[in-house]
């Protein structure tokens, strides 16, 4: 009996330590040695508790580092995918104008157009396609500068009403060609803070899109509304450009701000669009720490953006 009791006193803590080591081998560090002896077994148990704590912390750090690594890999894969899409899109957009320029230049070189009128037509096509390529390259450079943060916004106080009236005047030729009228009834100045030149690009883009997609005998309405932005604790002015016509399909709305994305692909070359304009708009408005968006209404589409109201 005495031998059994002595043996149990020795073997029980050893078996407990063996069970703890088995759990540790399975990365379970919840088990602890709770003995209160004053011999080598107690020392071994305390060392196992210490080792368990160290292993738990080390593995926890490794798991955190592994999660960060996974996120980095996902981000790298996303960047690679974006790079591939970007190269494919640029190649696709440049392919048509380059082919047209090459074809018409070869025609001129081989003397296919002997009369003055034909030569003029050929050269006009070459110039037109070169202008489109030049415009797209400039847009890409602008977008790259905005997204990288290298282009600083020149913030100043200006009258958004005067700016919109200026854009309407500059698009009067397009309006007359399509026999469309723009309604903008704001008369009093509305002072906002922003980069006037960049905001003019945004208004011009929205207005041009509205003119290109307005329904026959439809109308374009530009309006201003002020509201208080609780998130930024400041007054904001919302500029909206509405045109009657077909709504944007729901599956396209979430992608409409993506680079090179076109809803109406059949008319993109007719309007000279490359699918970059709205991406620039979003980058400009985000650089102002403001929001922009689009929504389908019952009889058309409304694009909008907001700016900080000047004190």
C-alpha cells in the first residue's frame, strides 16, 4: 500500500505533464500544471507552463504575420490584375486609332486619293484619330497624378454659379446640334472652396455626358442644393446634372467609375469617349475630400457631386 501511494504521488504529476505536452503538440496551450510540490517535478511543471506561454505568444505572432502576408499577397495579386487590365484596355483603346492612322497614311503614300477632296478627307481622319490618342494620353497622365497624390489641388474660393454658366456657354454648339436646352435657374452667387480648374473639368464631363445621352426632345437640368454634412461638420453644396433618357442598367452602376468602363460601348467612338472621364471625376472629387455619385430616376439619370461651401 505504501509503495502504491508513493508510486502514485510520483507518477500522477508525470502523467499530468505528459498530457500537457500532448496538448502542446496539438497547439493547445490552455492546459496548465497546477501542482504544488517542492521537487524536480514541480520545476519541470513550471518550466512547461513558461514554455507554453512563450510558444502561445510566438505562434500568435506568427499567425498575425501570416494574415498580414496573406493580405499582402491578395493586394499584390489585385495590383497585378489591375495592371494586366490596364495594359489590355490601353492596348484596346489605342489599337483602333493606330490602325486607322496607319491605313489612311498608307493610302496617301500609295496615291489612292488623287483628288484634293479625298486627300483632305484622309488627312482629317488621321488628325482626328491623333487628337483622340493625345486626349486619352493626357487623361491617363492626369488620372495617374490624381491617384498617386502628386497633383496638389489649388484650393480657392469661387462662384460655382458663374462656373456652370461658363460651361453651358462653351457647350452651346453641341446643344444646338442636338436641339437640346439646358435649364439652370440659379442666379445668385454660390461661393464654394475647391480647385476651380479641376471642378470645371467635372462639370464639363457631366454636362457633355448628359448632352450625349439625353433623349430626343428631352431636357437637361442643372441644380444646386445646400445641406449640412454631419460627418465633416460643414455645409456642402450639391451640384446635380440630370438628363432625360434611358436609365443606366443596375449591373453597370457599380462599375461606372472604373477606368475604361463603358456602358454604351456602341457609341463610345462616336462621342470620342475612352471610359476615363468619370474616373477622373471621382479622383478629383475625392481629392477635395467630398463625394460624388449617380442615380437612376423615373425618366432619366442624375449625376451629382458636392463641394464645401465657403464661409
